[in-house]
C-alpha cells in the first residue's frame, strides 16, 4: 500500500461511461487517490467498476483509468478511494511533486 500525499483540492470530472460526476481530489499516491463527491450525486452501478477520471491542475490535465476501492458517506459528501492503473508517466511526476 502506497502512502497517500495530501493535495490542495483539485477539480475532478468522473465518468462511468453512463453518467458524469464532479468531485475534488484530496490525496494521491502512485497507484491510488482519494476524492470527495456530493453524497447524493454519485451512484455506483453494479455493471460498472471502471471509471475515467479527468484531473485538472494548474500545469497539466491527467486522464486516469481507475476503480473504486472504498467509500465513506456522510450527509454532505462521500469520500471515495480509487485504485489507479496504467497511469501515464506524468502522473508519477505529479505525485512526487505534491
């Protein structure tokens, strides 16, 4: 398990191929990330386990393929942990610089 590095909240666009959601990135590692979404916004489909995440930083935009590993909900926001696979090389540079 990789150590997660906190990041200033960056915008994340999330899609499962059917619906689009918006979230904020809260932490990163080489093979995972955590984000917040509105708790009433994102619904997980049983037939979808892979998501496309588009993360927009000041310098770059990253498009990652990921699948959810855990979810915590409260009344306002859901925290979701994703496992990233086949990340582009620039993602590793971004994580090391965070």
